C-alpha cells in the first residue's frame, strides 16, 4: 500500500477538504503577520502520542496570544481524532503520520490595531506522512551539533514557551550551521551564552552522572523533552534542569536532541569535536529503547525503513 498524501482530507474552519482545495485568504493574519499558533503531534502504530498534552499546550499559546478559536479543548480534540480516523485508511500499517494544528487570528486589515480579531479564527488540522529518512542515519552514527552565530530571541521579547509559526529566527540559525556542515543541527545559545534549543526540538547532555537539559524559560517546554525526563525517572537516571554552555557540551559524555518526529536524535560531534568517545552512548540507547518499548514500535527500525523506501 502506497502512502498517498493527496488523499488526506484537511479540516479547515468546519469543512473537510482535499488538500488542493484547502485554501486561506491572502489577507489572513497567518499570511500578513505570521500570526499563527501551532502544534505537531505524531502517531505510533496509528495512535496519537500525547495528543492531550499537545492540545493543552496549544490552548496555552492561544490564551497568551489572545486568539479565540471558538472551540473548547475537548471539541478541538474530538475534531482532531475525526480527521485522523478519516485519513488513516490511506496510511500503510507500518507507517505513521504527523497531526498538525495551525490556528491564526483570522482575517486581517491594513488598520491601526493588528490585535483585533476581525473574523472567526482560522483553524486548520491536517495529517501528513511521517517521513523520517533525513534523520535515520543519526540514530546509529549521531549528528553534528553546531552553534549558529545568531542568538535566541530573548524571552523578555517573546516567550519561547509560545509555540508559533514565526520561524524565521530558527530558519536563519539553521542556514548558518549549514555553512559549517550541510547536515548540521543547530544548538542555539541565548545572549548570555547558555544553551536554549534547536529549530524544532530540545537538547540534552549526559555529564557528571546526570542527564541535563536547559530551563524552559528560554526554550519550548517540549512534550518530547517531558517524555525523556519521565523515561529517565523510570530508568533511575538522575536528571537536572539547569543552565549550561558550549564548554559543557564539549566535555559531556553524551548529547542528543528531542523532538516529535524522531523522538531522540543522538549528537556525537559538537562544533567539530567528538562528544564523549564520538559514538552513540549507552544512556541514549537506553532511553531510545525505553521509548520504543513504551509505544510498542521500534523507532529506529521505522526510520531506517524510510531510507530503503526513498
């Protein structure tokens, strides 16, 4: 069975539409202001993973940004599950999907007050194939983590816990690290030189017998980050939420990123130097295995199958 994304229907403001008919206005604030809150969930074995946590975080972003969807969190969850169930018949049994929410303030106007919600919010929910081939080799070889010269937007200006579609800062950071290595993954620092996050994920190191990750004050409070902390507790791996700098990554035993699609992405090199012995470490392996056991699916094997498909 081929995974045909063109058969996945899109929910757009109360309608289920084919992808080529799911259109928004050029005057929508998603276009004119990048004024869109977002969430991305994935399935494991066709079952959504922590959808309630993603919906909860979406509604926190919506509250802080003052966007009214006209839907309760329960209604949003019910619609999301309906979209998923509608599209799952087009998904091969061994494959999984993204579930994406994009919610904008709706129709804008060239007027003095951009905060006014002049129409109902634009609510988009869609599923797309989970394509993991770009990350597959990193599970066994590890990726190259690199610090861009651009710094994270200060949390005094825009709180990193708000998940939004204004991604330019992250995109520029990725462009900068790609100058060093075409496959590099960014580790973005704040204006004090502390590690914050990646363009779409959180960052961990294992050092001094502890698994460490930055405070959420300068990084998105990731659901995958939260999951790793829970798994570490189950495995009796000590954890610490703390500030750390590039020096601590250079001298760490292990390092990895966390994010919805790949769950855990090992980093075996940092700014050209090996992390630890330069191989994927035992703590990272244990956490990946524990995550696979939890969801009843071999995360690494699923990603590696995508390489052979492509």
